[in-house]
C-alpha cells in the first residue's frame, strides 16, 4: 500500500509547475491532494499555515470552511504545534495530550493529521481525514505527503538555483562579439546541463586589440558554473587593472586554489589579439587552440602553464603567435573532441569512438575559406551528426577567428591635406 500511495500522491504533484514560488507551489499541492485525491485517500479538507516569528498563520484552506477562516493564527507555544515541530508529522484527536478545544474551534474543524515542510519559513499542511487510523493508513498518507511535497520543494529550489545560475552565466557571455578590423569572429557555448562550466569572452581593449578568453571548469552543472563565473570576473578585473596577463592568471590561480568550491580545477586560455594579427597569450592547461595556415600547416597554441587550481605557486609564461591573412584560429573545450559517436559499443573492453582532433582538423581545413560564422556552424553541425543529435555528454564551447585576405579586406587610409580650394578642405585617400 505504501508504495502505491506514494506514487499516487507523487502523480498528483507532478502536474504542479516547479517554477512557482514555495508558497504558491504548496497551495497548489494542497489543492491537488484535497480536491483531486480526496476520493482515493479519504482526505476531506486541508489547510496551509505559514510560519511567522511567534505563530503560524492560516494562508490557504481547501474543502469545508474556506476564506472565512484565513488569517487566523496558532501560537508556537501550543503543545500540539511543538510536537509537530519536533517530529514533523502528527496525528491528533480530542484525547491527544495537549489538545486544546478552544484553540482548535477557531478553525471550525478539527484536523486529525498534519506535516511540517520547508524551512525559513516552515509551513504546516494539516488535513481532515474521513477514516480512522486503525490500520496505520493515515500514517502512510502523512509520510507519503511529507516525502512527496518535500521532494517537490527541493526540486523547485534546485531549479530556481539553476535558473539563477543560468542567468548569471548568460550575463557573462558577450551579447555581441566586438569588431576588430580585418577579422571575423563567431562563438557558441552549449552546456550539458541547464548550466555548465564552459565560458568564453571577447572584450575590446585599448589600442584596438581584443581580449579573448575560453575557460572550462571541471565537471558541469551548478558548481562548475559558479567557478566559471568567478574565473571570468577575476580575468576582467585583472585586465581592467592593466596587469600583465601572466600576472593576472597567476593571481587567479591562487584565488581558485583557496576557494571552497568543489570544482577547483579550471583550464583557461587568454589572449590579446591586435589588428596586426599579433597574439600574446597564456594557456593554463587548456585544450591547445588550433591555428590553420593557408599553407596547409596546423599549429597548436600549447600550454604555457598548468590547469588553474591545484598548484598555488604555479608559474605561467606569455607566448606569442601571429595570424596572417586567410588564416583561422579555432578555440574549443574538450567537450567537442570527446563527443561520443552514435551507436558506439557500450562495453568495458571497447573504447567508444570520440569526435577527436583529426576529424576537427580535416573539417576546418576544408572550410577555412568560408566566413567565421559558417565555419562555426559547420563544426557544430558535424559534431551533432557525429553524436546522432543526442544530448551533450559535456559542455561544448567553440570560438572561430578568421583573418580576412587582402582581397576581402582592403582598408582605406586617409592622407594629410595636400591642397585647399576656396576655403574647403580636400582629403585624398588611397587603398592599402
């Protein structure tokens, strides 16, 4: 009986929107249990009380006696309430110790059962039940309600936290990538859960340069998202303070090491790209970005220091690269390369096939003449097909930067004034 009863109550609550606030969800739960489930479980009426400093206030009533008794209170000093606060479940009748008819009569009905749920504030769900408890059924009903409602509250709370973390994470991603003359940029980040540990950034710097960031906090979900947020915040603060990039990464590494978060391992690539194509960067244990040359060669921008977090005194050095016209730089997280093939064998002795580096290289080389956004869409489309459209096993982030060729980008440069005519200034321009 117990399992079926719990499943019945869980089914009633499943239809309630978890996006509701705590009290609204409890009101909906009370209605579902009393109105929709009354015939099956003998529940005739129900009430919801909200905890206040010294008492509980009646805020919802279902069944006999409704709005006319709302707002009434019961003191925390009432013996029945104290027993409920201690045991979180209560069955009561007029012969129960501490029962006070004067207190109960103000609510026009004597409830025979109650459960305490939630915290800060706590709530009391009390019920009028038709049948006696000779066979213990009332106890099963209360335990099932308390467990199912408690699970619904935890689910709602977790979903609320995840939504908040998602909003935080999305606020960190650039709404629009900055423009750098002669370059195209495109990027995307897809979390495996509602939120993830991947993040990217592109911030305009003084002198026309752009600061590029891609980071991957270990794991995924809420802890990884919070760590990714802290990484991005720390980087932006360091860059705004005009610290050297290796100094900023070193300080950030110490902060991550000292943090109490579970996800304390973060790979970070940060680089500053100038209009000339010069790139100075620090790679803290991140997947080496790939630089595709027009000659067919592919270069890795390898690590210049370890993953951030484990070693507080780790050293990070600056490295340099140049992006020439027609070349493509692809930054990514390991969720891209580790994407599992659709239909891969699920056996311990057979390693499932992964998307891998070679497939990515072949794909980009075949499309590097296309715009950056098209290259990005080609990569994401191919890796999605590789996994047969399944959900992502890990967060995936990709950033594509392409330097335009001289035919695609011919900047105009203004020259000094060489002639004045009738008081009007003429400027001669030439194409570089």
